[in-house]
């Protein structure tokens, strides 16, 4: 029998038909948010129904306010956003799908709630109305983002047409050093392969570094697969996966659980499986990372200096670097640790889980925030868990702002925005021009690094603080 990759195993079991290079795939889960109204508008026009509402899930996250929940939906100040939330609730009633709505005690980001509820499971094919659907690949699923027209097709047929991507294995072995987070690992990977290095591929992350990660850390890695240009990212399910999932509301129970685990254990890539491309990194060589430019590839260890465009290698890269530095307001050769910040954001589908908040609170204990710093939990479940641990009190005492769940400053769609020229140390996933607000400047870092920047007012090597 030919050795198969995990991707091939999951892909092949979802194939329904193939025609001229296009493959019709069965979809196990569909996730969307309040910004997905166009799909429902088209369904209404055509008098279509949701084919399998029990496999479709809605979330309020991208546009909802995070400053307050006062007044419920009626208390949302912006009429356009209020109407989007109202319409999503109405569509849930009309079409019968599960909604984690604005007032739901489980409300949160569509890449946070499904894993914590056990909706995301190994071996699935998952489509989401957001590019960071790749997050769910941490469970050994093929998960990717789609547009509104594709989402309408998925909801009404539970199928999607796709072209089969190539595979790339990224292997990271060794032991991560003190103060190095999962966010640093994925930024280091993107810095090596480039922001388009994974184009046309699905990434499989393997090696001891990922094997030793928690599920929350694995989700951070898979979340940013799209920032490396990839269609999706996967990590093989193992005992860590099973322990995380067991007992969650949507997880299989009883004999169904035993049967599911037996199947999930067959998913990892076979010994000798062939990939189209392979990349290796030394985990021990990864340090806390920070982006300096306008895409996640523009990243260096925090101990480094802003690069000189003349060393970029070719004219296109030189112009790219010059343009990025001009936008970011940085000078070649300046230490990254000299970069002053105006704001700090700890949140997003990349880094808003309980482990992320714990990491930020551990640093927040060491001082007081010198700049406005927001901590935005990924879900109400996480917010409650953090408050039970007293993490909110630690953060508030250090001058951080403790907010309600949502995408917040990551998407800048909800009134949470940087002002032109403002510089933010952010745990989000994108740093392109205007991502966090027109003219805003974003430096991607880990939660601990973001908290350290808040306390110092500038980028700093968090290891120096933690060692004291």
C-alpha cells in the first residue's frame, strides 16, 4: 500500500466527484459570522434552504463592540452593525442553524468557539467565511476560508468545488528556548518561507516542537498558515488532541467516542509519505520575534535591527523594503527594541485563548502599562475562565483594559481602530497597511511580548523581564 499523507487521507474521504481538475467535496462544517449576510440575501432571492442546518454554525464576532455589552443587541450604538446582528439572529431562526449570538453565554470568535465546544473535530473538511479558518487544522482537519457565493453553495448543498492543492511539510525539531511562544514559531516559519511561500499548498506541521505544543498553541500556528500564502495548515491529532476534546459539548460520547478516537488515530501521515515540498527549522534557534514591515514575512528576532533595503538582494525586494520602512516610519539599522508604541492589543483568533491571557498576565504583574493596552478574550467562555483565575484583576491592576469578546482591533471593523500614524504591538495575524485602521502601523508579537511592550512603552525582549 502506498504511504499517504494526512492531507490525502482526509481529502480522499471527502471526494464526491471530479470533473476537469475540479473536485466536488463533502463539507462537514460551515462557519460564518454576522458579515456573511450576502449569502443569505442570495438564498432568499432564490428561495433556497440550508441543506443540513445541524452542520452549519453562526457567530457574532467581526463587527460586534467589545467595549460593553450594556443593553444587549439594542445597545449596539452603530445602526449598521446592530442590523447585521439582528439579521443574523433572524436568519438563524429562519434556517434553523446553531447560532452563538450576541447575548449567548458562549459567544465568541468563529475560530475560538468551535474548538472549545468540540464542534471542530479531526478528519473533517471545514469551510468558514474567514481566511483564518485554517486555525481548525490544528485538529487534523482540512479547513479553509471561502467567499459569500461559495458559502451560499455550501449551506444549500453541503458541498464545495475545489482544486486539489499541493503539500508542504514543515518540520521543526528541538526544544524551544525560554520565553519563546507558538506565535514566534509561526512568524519564524513565515519569515523563512516568505508570505507567498506556501501558495498553492496545504502545510503539514511536524516535528517535536509541534508534538510538544498544547492545542491552543497548535491553533495559533495553524491560524497563520494563510499568512504564509497557504490554503490551509494541519497538525496530526494525538493524545493531546483527544484529551483536549474529551467531554466537550459537541464531542462524541460513550462508544461513539471510542470509535472516533480509533478513526482519528489513523489520520497521521504514514511513514515514508511523500510531500511536494519540505522545509526544516531548528526549534532551538527560534527567539521572540517581531515584525518591522507591512507583511508577516518582514520579521526578525527582537534582538535584531531594522534591515537596510540595500541588503535585500534584488531591486524588487529593495523597493519593497523601502516602501515598507517609509510607511512604518522606521530607519534602517535602528534596534527593534527602540521602536516606541502608542497602543497594545492582545486578542484576535490568533492569540485570545486562556493560555494567551495567562502569558500576558504573567508579564503584567511586573509593572504598569505606559500606553493604552486592550485585552480582548476570544469568547465569553474564556472571559469567564480568566475572571475565575483572577487574570482580569491582574491586568486591570497593571492598567490594561479588560474588554468583551470579539475580533476588535484585529479587523478594525467595529469602531476599534488605530488613528493614522499610531503604532501598535499586536497579537493579531496581519500587519499590512491599514489593517488596524487607516494609517495605522502594526508590529506582530506574542502575548507576552505585547504585554512587555505595554509596560515599557516600546518593543522589548520579554525574556529580559521574565528572568529578573
